[in-house]
C-alpha cells in the first residue's frame, strides 16, 4: 500500500483526575476508517472504568478479545495505540519518563537518516546534507533494478566516505537468488545491513527464505517490521534469519510488546532497531520507540525520517530532535509528548468510516 497521508491515528486515554495518556496506532492516518472504530467501539470500552496502571492485564484482555475478529493487522494496531497511551499515562502518574520505569540502559541513541527511494544523484545530495547535519548513519532504499541499486549505494558511499554507516532497504523487491546477488554486490561497499530483500507471502516463507540467504552471505540482514506480537517472532528468532530485528511500537503491540521482543532478541544476541512507520509523521511513534530503546542494551540506533511531518509543523509542542547525530533522553514524564494548543483541530482529518 502506498501511503499518501503523512500523519497518524492519535489515541488518548483520560483519567477521572484529568491526566491524559497519548499514543499512536499504526503506520498512517489512512487506516483510521478501520483502526478508529476498533479503538472507539471495541477495545477502548474494555479499558473504561479499570485501573490504567494494570497495563499487563489490560493488554492481555484486549489481545484475547481480538480472537473473535482477526488477531492480526488493524486489530493489533488499535491495541498498540492504546498500550502506548497507557504507558504515557503510567509515566505521568509516576512522574517519571517511561524509560525510567522500564529500566534505563542508555541516555542517548544514534539516529539514522531515512530518506525515500529516489535516483542516485538525488540520494547523493540528500546524503551529503545528512552528514553535514551530523548524522553518522543513513538508510538507503532501493528497488528491484539490481544495477541501479548497486549504482546508488556505490554513489552514496563514494560521496560520504567510509566513516558513515550505510544500510540498504530493498523492500522485498527480489526473489531469493536475486537477493543473494544483491547482497554479494553490496558486500565490498561496507553495508551495515540489508533489510528485507526477499519477496515473501507467508511467515514461513519469510523466515525460511531469509534464513537461506543468511547462510550464504556475510552482510548482516535486518527485518521484522511487519510482524505483530512476540508470538510471530518465535520462529523468526529461532531460525536466525536476521541479525537485526525491527518491530514497530505502533503496530507490534505497543510499548509492552516492543520491550518484550527487544528482550527476546537480546537472549539470541540479536540487535533490536525498531521500525518507525514513515518514521512517525506525528512524532509520537518516535517518542514511544525511544523509551524502549533507552531501556535496552541491544538497541544501538533509532530511525529518523528525512522529511519531518506534522509533528514538526506545529502538532507537537516538543517534537523529537537530532543533536550531534543522536536523540537524547528526557526526564519529562510519560513518553515526553505534548500536543500543541489548538493542534487537534488544526490537524484533524475528516474521514468516512467503512460501512
């Protein structure tokens, strides 16, 4: 699906004493017609009247409830948004940032610049701008044209030198032998990881095909952005197709599940670099992922969109920023999100619910 709306589905959970927890559900506001009714009509009412500090019990009750209508996809997006809001509320109640409640392991994390797919000359120009801005890691996107993909990475590597980490996201554009050729071509270009190069239509194919590739190349592989809940990560981790796993807080099951998966990855000596859908145009998804990243010793990077979004255009009073190539911890309670005065009305989108 091509996403043309840079925004998100915002979830708010309010208490009787006036505190409000804020979350983000899914990758884009375009999903509101399906995710919104699930939050407002199905999962949200299950939280009303209960103690919002019982996050574990609420998570499992909502998860069990989705058994009746899907348990994957938009249902988990809805659950994720509520869970993030509950953690934000927990932090505000405790007067602590969420990373403190999870157990802080680091106080800053290196950011990687994440531009969109584009021709080599434009990619080079953006990469130079990123390095000038202080970034030390860049993720390039390529398509199924092998020669063009290699040319793009070669061009950027020549432009930025060897002191910048380059990652390559192939967006499932290849069959497994094409992915093998691509990986071998990229090896000498010192690519830090190759992300999801193989087209897969099932979880078993996804795991087995990337495990096949991992056995044949030395370049690290990354993936897992579309998997939902820790239960889908069991086979993924046991087969070790990836060196870096990439769950997304706004879709995998919220902060609760992202933390569980990151800790699972640690037990397999894997890194966890959370995916952030469209790098979170609202900024809320980035701040949620940051809380988990700061609590992990196996999370060395955070994804940061090259083009911002409404979070940086007045929606948030305090959007995430990169300073000296890093994103730094805050002691602000919760996930550190404040919606600017009047922003909800200014940025609200009108959408027609699916009948």
